[in-house]
C-alpha cells in the first residue's frame, strides 16, 4: 500500500475541498437569506440542476463562460419567482412547493440535455486566476490563491452576507420578517416583498451554485449532476445555525469529506466506492441529528403569513 | 417631532366582518392632552374600532377627521406618518433582537441603507429619560419582562413621532405594581400633550386614569361619560346591558383535606424546572387561589395535577391516596375535574357537536350504554339537561361547538365537569376571554360547587377575580410559593408585591441602572 500521507496528497485533498465547497457556499448562503426571511426552499437542488444545464449549454454553444453564468442566474431568478409566487403569494406549503421545484428542475434539465446535447461532452469552464504574490506562497498559495473567479466570489460572499445581515436595514428587515412577520407588518414593512426578495436572491445564488458545478468544477453536464448537493446545502443552513460563518464551516467540512472520498478513489485505496460516496450523506444525517441548534431557527420559518384582516 | 394632533374624530364608523357587524355607526373623538377610555366586553368591537384608526382595517362607512381634515389610512404606515401609534394587545416585537433593533425596524436610517443603531440608541435614551421609561437599548427584547416589553412598545410609538397613542388592553398582562408604573408614564405623556386611547374592560383602571369613557356593546356605542363622578354600576349596565349580581361574602368552614401536594418538582417545556418544590393542601369546601404573573409555573402545576405533565419528584394525594403516577383518565375516574387553560385546545373538540363534547370522557359510563352500544337517547337527555341547567346558548345539541361563543363553550365544559360531582376541581383561568355576563355565571357556579364540598384549585391572572372568589390565596413566583394567606388577612397590594417576587419587609429593589444610557 502506498503512503497517502504526503504533502502532495494533502495539498490535493485541500485544493479539491476548496473547489468543491463553491456550490455549497453559493447555495447555502442563498438559502440562509431565504430561510431567515421565513421561507424554506427545498427546490435548491432543482434550481442548481436547471441553471447548471443552461450554463453548460451556453458555454457548449458559444464558449463564453460569462454568458453561461448570466443565464444560470436568470434561470435561478425565474425559479425563485416561481417558488415565491406559490409559497408567498398563494401561501402553499413551502415543503411541497420546494419539492415540486426540485422535480421540475431535475426533469427539465434531463429532458433538455437529452434533446439538445445528447451525450456527455466536456467544455472549457472558468480558468484559474493566480493572485500575484499570494499565489506564490508555498503550499497555501496553490490551495487558496490559484482558483477561478467563482471560487473567490463564493468565499467573499461569506463576509458580504454577514455584513448585509448585521449592518444594513435590509438585513434587519429580512430577519424581522422571519422571526415575527406580524411585528414587521405592523411597522410598515412589506412582508411579502421582503420574502420575494430573499427567496429570489437565494435562488439566483443557487443558480450560480449550479453553474459552478457545470462550468467550473465538472465542466460537463449529465443527468442529476448535483446528486443531491442542493439538499445538503439546505441542511448546511441548519448546521450553520442560520449564520454565514456557520455555513462556511459546514461547507468546508462537507467538502472535505467529499474531497477525501474522491482522493481515496483516485489513489485506488481499497474502500468500496459506494461506501466512500455515502460518506458526505451519512455525515449530513449525523450532523443534523447531533449538532443543530434549533434555538436559532427563525420563529416563523415555514409559516405562511396572513394579515389580521381576512 | 411632528406637529401634535389636536383633535381626532371618528364619525359613524361601520365595519363588517363576514357574519359580524363589528362596529355599527360608532362615533368617537379624542383630544390632545386627554385619556379617553374605550370600555366594553370581549367582542364589543373596541380593537376593531382602533385598528381602523390605525389603518389596519378599512371602514365600510363613516369618516375619520383629524384637525378638521378628512383622512384615509390604507396601512399602519399611513397612520404612523400622520402621528397615530398603536400598542397592540399582543406585542409586536421581535424577541431575538435588541431594543434598539426593534425600534429601528422599518424606520429610515440616517445613514441610508446602513443601520444607525448608535443614533437610535441615543434617541431611545433621551425618550427614556423624558418619559421615565427605563429602557436599555442594548437589552435583548426576549429577555425583558412583560412590563418592560410594553415600555419598548411605547418607545417605538414615541420614536416614530406618534402624538396619538392607542393602548389596547395594556394592563391585561401586568402585575398591579406594573400597572401603577404604567399609569405614571401615561400621565406624563398626557402632560406632554399626547392624546391617549385606553382600551380596557376593568372599571377601576378606567376611572383611575381616564378623562372620558366611551362604552361599546356588540359593536354599538352606548354613550360617552366624563370619568368624574361616574357611577360604576352605570358603566356596568352600559357594558353588559343589565346589573350584575354582587358576590356575597361567605362563611369559610373548610372540611378535610382533599388534594395534597408534597414537595412537587416539575420540568417545563423549555427543559427548565418550572415548579420548584411546592407544598399545597386544598380542603373540601374551599377555593384555593393561585395568584401569579403568567409563566411562573402555575400552568405546569395545573398540568401535573391533572396528569398531563410528568412529575420529577414529590407526590400528589387525592383523599389520602397517592395519585402521582396515575394518568389523566384514571384521575378523572378518581374524582378530579378539569377546566383547562386553553379551552379550545384542551377542553373541547371544536368540530364535535355540543352533545359529543359532553361525552368526551363519560361515553364509557354504564348509564349511557346499552350493552356495547351507546344509548343516544339517554345521552341526548343528559346533554339537554346540562345545556338547560348551565344556560348554554346553542341552537341545537348537534351544533359544532366552534360556532359557540367563548363564554358558552366554557359554560359547557363546566357543565360537563361538574356533572360528575368531582371531589377536586382544577380550574385554570376559567374566565379568560369570557365576557362579563358568562364570567359572572361561572363565578357563581364555582361558589356553588365549593359550598357543595368540592375542593377547588383556581388559578387566574386576574387578581381581582382571584381575590373575590378565593378563601385562601397562594402566590406563586418562579415556581415557588411565596406565601399562602386567608383572604381576610391580605389585600391586593400585598399579593401584587409578592407576585413580583418582593416579600414584605424586603428592601425595595434597587433601581435598574441603564448603563447604555449613561455618559
Ligand atoms: N379579522 C376579523 N375577522 C372576522 N371577524 C373579526 C375580526 N376581528 C374581529 N372580528 C369580530 O368582530 C367583533 C369585535 O371584535 P374585537 O374588535 O376584537 O372586540 P374587542 O376588542 O372589543 O374584544 C367580534 O365579534 C370578532 O369576532
Ligand atoms: Mg380586543
């Protein structure tokens, strides 16, 4: 058996971890906004799939990654509007509408892929951009500072989200709407508008998450490309206690599990592949049972808001 | 500050809800520098009338005139802009946020889209000092007492520049001392030129605080009186439509102990110990009142007595036999009757008919069965008898009880429970949300039951009611009994202090220092 504990392997595992955490970060930070406003969007995975497909298809046709990214965000926005319309305006059960969205995204992306592309083809996605000086630091440089724009943005999104939530009037409104919509309403905040905004923001970010899978990590599309990562992203929000920093911790932990699992296979270590693949999902279940602090859960999460009258 | 409103007039206000005429051509007016009380029973339309003024409901007919100009408010934001604020019966606060965040919420910030909590805090401190509100901008609202939360609501209204402030039953949740404190604050506000609407159904508060009193009954205005020299029974008559019977003061001859509680410890829903070592005895022929501000363990105590909450340690004896480990059903069979706190949740099944609700427990009784079948004829006769005896107003026995008013549901539950001739009755807030007429009836029934020898444990947040009915009163505070008194040996003031955790002879609590407001 070869020695797996070398610097090269470790740096490889960590590099993969950083890359793999990108879709988790986008999707889970977006879902954090959505949930803080009181809406659980279980359709994240579906959004990632459909947006991921469109990003891939745009790059497949034009080779322009930015066009792909833009299209993914648009798909996210449209699906976010669908989710908000059904669960905020029509006040349907959020769990059901989310699952509907997920199935729509899964089915639609498979269908379009079969009709428009047919076979698995790879494309050239976002290329790494080495940051001057920082990128030259031994070991760390290649892990942290030699990534593509999407990866950098995902990590910058963590402090940015924190700042919006803690320091702006918008953040205060979002949290108030998720904690006590009647109170927010009584001081003239438009509860539905804030929820639409938060759900759509979450969905656009889920779209970016999908793009980061199809045109940054895998650089291809296939049926069910996400294999449930959107659901893990939802779980990460609970794990992270509805805080961006918590989400970051969770995203890194899960990507590490994923990355380790991949490297075990790459190195040909004798672990049944199906067991290795299971690892992140098992981790999700274990963590959710053990670590979630329900005390921080927005009090109006998953509850429709009805005004006093009618 | 905005220009102070001098005169608000509501003329011929009509508001319909499906099947209810909540306001029927009501006239109401308020001047700067006065407290105008809105008095009336539950469902009289007080909240509705004021929610109209606050822009939450739209009128079907009538007009609102402010300082001579007719106004239409389409939302609370409109009303706030015009200088009208409202403090709701259920506070509109976000418990996970600080006082300053709650005040800033929905208000334009001096820094655009960035929060300006330091500026807000400063203004809170100013207002706090000006009106004697004692509020710390950095406290988490969820950690504040009910009285403090109410002051946060007042600050919110003042911060938004409200010159007219509507207070919807502001005293319902307060201890007597907190009520006194609130009145001092309100009087200060009036002196500063604010106009206040004070909604209540407690006569003595209304006469103590207000300048004018308007009475509503069933959506109709019954008249406006000046508070000076007004007769209590006149107001009651306007509210209820008839005179109330006064309760006679009764002899107190307790019999043998029926219910004994020894060293009871019980854990509440949040995992904290809610009942911390309680000893109580209730005798045959007495009403033992449990006084306390809500959330001090009275709910958990009642729940453990009837067997729906696990006891950690200690014991409960019924007529000398240990029932600590018996289930609810078994306790009922042993002679415990229950009037639960949430009648719609725990006392009855909303979609079941009147008759079905009467037999929720007793359908297994031999007298209501024919072999293995139910004897509907006898059951209907029994139900009809109870409905008649307890004057439950219902169209038929088959009416689902969700269509009955709160008072009638409560009477039905009471009829069902008392029909079993219980040896112990646990009554938790039996008149909460029940109108005065039905409350009066329930009070009389409780006293009759006491005279017939039942031991009654009564908990109520309405200290006046508790004091009127009880032979002995135990004050509960943070899960412990602060003292048990015979009614004749105590008064409402003493009880109120104990409810706040202050024992007679204790040095007065040090003034809370508001660190954030000091330079
Ligand atoms: N949003 C609503 N929808 C339907 N009916 C209502 C609504 N609000 C109040 N009502 C009805 O209007 C009447 C007056 O209620 P309310 O103003 O709350 O009375 P009060 O505050 O005097 O207790 C009651 O019969 C009540 O059931
Ligand atoms: Mg009311």
